[in-house]
C-alpha cells in the first residue's frame, strides 16, 4: 500500500514518438516531464533540485541546463526577429518604433520563455536518453 509521501515512479512509453509527445506536453505546461506533476519551480527562475512528486533529480551533473539557454535564446530571438519583420511588412510603424519593439521583444521573450526552455531541455534529454535501459541517467 502506498502513502502520499511515497515517490511516484515515472513510467514513460518506450516508443520515442509517444514519449516525446507526452513529455513535450508536460514541459510546455511547466510540469515535470518524468511524471507530469506540477510545482517543480520554487520561483519563476528557480527549478527545484528534485521533483516534489517523483523525486527525480533534475540537474544530475554540473552545467546540465546550459543547453536550455541555447533553446531559450534560439527560439525567442527567432520569434522576435519574425515579429519585427512581420510588423515591417504589415504595418506602417516608423523605424524608431520598430527598434523599440524589437528591443522589448529581444529582452522580454527570453525572460518569459525561460521556465519552458528549462523543461524543454529535460524533454530533449529524455528523448535522447530514455530512463532505464542503461542510459546512464541516474534518478537519485
Ligand atoms: Zn516528477
């Protein structure tokens, strides 16, 4: 019989496509990609060391989340450039107005997207290194 404090054991599909879809849908909601539990951030920018539901250790090595910065900057800066180009084509805003909007987007989007980028990095890790099967990815 299980108790509420007992950690959940995450069960993810072995099939890569299903595992990717499930973990991706959890990540964009800022939930644990392993078990789907919420509340994995102690503040907007701070990920808890372990999932409060399944107790999975998130950063199992130093520098683990460096890839999330690449995802964050890559996605958000491409979006910012795309929005500014769309505004150039679709509106009659002045160059100064476009520059102001571009700077606001270039600074604001990475801040807004940061927690999702952290979760997406864990998803990418799960797709490449599925838990179990000798992946070398420790849970504890
Ligand atoms: Zn979890």
